[in-house]
C-alpha cells in the first residue's frame, strides 16, 4: 500500500489527532476516510430514495417573484 508523508503545522496536527480520537480511529484512517469522502463522486447512498418523499401540504414551490420591482443597479 502506498504511503504519503505530510508536513502539518502544530495546530492542524492536534486537530487531526483530536478528531481521530473522537472517532476512535487512527489519524491515518481518519485522513483516508476524509480524503475518500472529499474525492468521492456521486450522491450519498440512499439519496434517490428520498426524492419526492415529502408529503407535507405546506411544502410548495414558491412563486417566481416579480422582478420589475427590483431596484436598478449601477453597471460596473
């Protein structure tokens, strides 16, 4: 498995250690998961299952505002 060395300032290193400890994992595993999450493509698991699931009658699309009342802006 490839390895990577990073140079971090003390504050960032302490933050990584703290967050890894809170997740009860190693700093290496914490960073690996964070990078995989950051670089992942696509939607989270189950995303498509929630599409259209809101049945609340008060949840409606707002009307498009009448922009004729908008204040003219200076052209830069």
